[in-house]
């Protein structure tokens, strides 16, 4: 199993996208993505969708510079292009148990083209092969059908549906993949 420091120079090549370690210059694009009104309802910031600037700055800093030993964040780039279009991550990463929670977001300009599906597949394959992941979990709101499809296409299955704690009446769908041997083919 790899240590955290060995994944800092991550570069994974797909058919349409590359997944690689983000650089400092990606910070403004990442901050804009985290603040985008079409993305915010689908991500869960600890301080809510209207997070203060300082909270956003801290999160972007952690994502760019690997200050979180329990997470691996990587950028999604159209193959061969320098501009960040999204991110994919392993969060709450427990190396001893081989478990992690998936995270991903994509600029809405690129939704519906298979980029998030491919990026997640690349990270899952890497996590299984190099990091020893045996269980991954992904979550999405009940109405987020795009995210649901990304997980299903990568071999995750619906495990349970939970009510949202915010009292909105919405639900959280929880998907898992157990004992990952190989990444699910796209």
C-alpha cells in the first residue's frame, strides 16, 4: 500500500480526461467551482453553501497542497489541456481499513460528456491497485441523477437511502463498492 507522500505527483491518463495533482495556479478556478450556484447544492461544505471566504480559502488550500492526511484530491483536466474543469477525491481515507468516501465535482459547462465518470473510474482503479482500497462509498442527494449515474457506471450499488438532516424532506442516497479488485470498465 502506498503512503500519502507517494501519491502527491499523481497523473492518470484516460481517453478524454487526465486526473492529476492540482497546482497552486488552479486555486482560483477551484474556488469558483466550489462557489458555483449549480455546483453548491450538490456538495457539502461543513459551513453550508454560503460558506465564508475564509472557509473556502482553507478548503482550497487543503485540496491544492495536500494538508489533509485523510484525503487525496486530484484535478480533472481535458486530456492534454492545462485548465482545471473539476476535481475527484478520496475523502475520510482510512489506510488501515482500505476504505474511503468518494467526492467529485465538475464545472457545469462540461456536464453530460462522461468526464466525471471517466475521472472517477481512473481514481477508483488507482485506489484499488495502488492504495489497497477495499470499500468505497459515494453519496448524492436524492434528486442528483447525474451523480447517481456516475457512481452506477463505475460499479457502485445503492446501499441505503437516508433522510437529510437539514429537515428539507430530501434524501441522501449512499452507494458502495465492496472488495474492489479491479476498476469497473467504462
